[in-house]
C-alpha cells in the first residue's frame, strides 16, 4: 500500500529528485531519476511524476505550493441525458403513472400570512448581518418573537381543527377515523425506532 504523502513530504521528494539529478550524468533522462527516487523512497512512480509536475509548476509560478492529494474531486454527472426517442421507448417499455398533486406534503398551518412574517424576519436578519448594528438586532429579535407567537397560535388552531375533524369522523366516517389513527400510530412508532 502506498504511503500517504502530504504537502511537506512532496517538497522533500522534490528535493530528493534534485539530489539524485546532481549525482547522475546530466544526459540521464528524467524517467531514470524518477525511478531512482521511487526506489529510494518506496513511493510509486506515478506519485513521483505528479510531484515533479507540481514542482515544475511551482518553479514557473503557475502554482503557489504543493497541493494535498485527493483534495479536489470533480463531481460526476449522475443524470443521463435522454433524447425524445429514448424517452418514448422508456414510456412504452416501463409505462407511466399519474401523480396526484405536486408531491409535496402540505401543512395546514403554513399560509400566506406566516410566509410573509417569516420573510420579514429573514430580511431583518440579513439587515443585521450586513450592518452589525445593535438596533437592527433588536428589530430582528422582535420579528423573531412575533413569528414564534404567530406560528404557535396557528398551529394550535390547526390542531384543534384536526381534533374536531377526527371527533366528527369517528361518528360519521369510521373508516377515515381509523385510517388517521393508524397513520398517527405508525408515525409515532417510526419516530421511536
């Protein structure tokens, strides 16, 4: 297994390469020097080549210092581009289904008013961050308090409405009542485990 080479060790290896170059014939090729450095240090020839290349870039002023190995990893694209023909073939082979709604879960208490006061609170926070003014921070704290109180109030109302709906459905629609009860029970068990 190849030892892990850090920035400082890269500099040492570059100096080792210079050392071997001094004692070898001037005509001797770079590849032979790198092979000797590799044999002396126990580091792979590929790593020595990478370090030598970085050393040349540093000497030319293209790079400030040696980089840490594997520090920069390029993100690979995980999506595959399909043309219309491929999409049609996939639809015919796999079939399609319709999804009801937009797929997002809805919370009954989140409405336009709550969205507006939360947005105001965020704006006041950004104002404070840009100015670092004590007055701005006090305004943010007031807005935060208003948001907290309003959310508690609206959640309480939504929960009371939910309780009343559950109470009515117990009398009128027992199937809906037991379905909701089962969902609540499953959610509690899921959160425990």
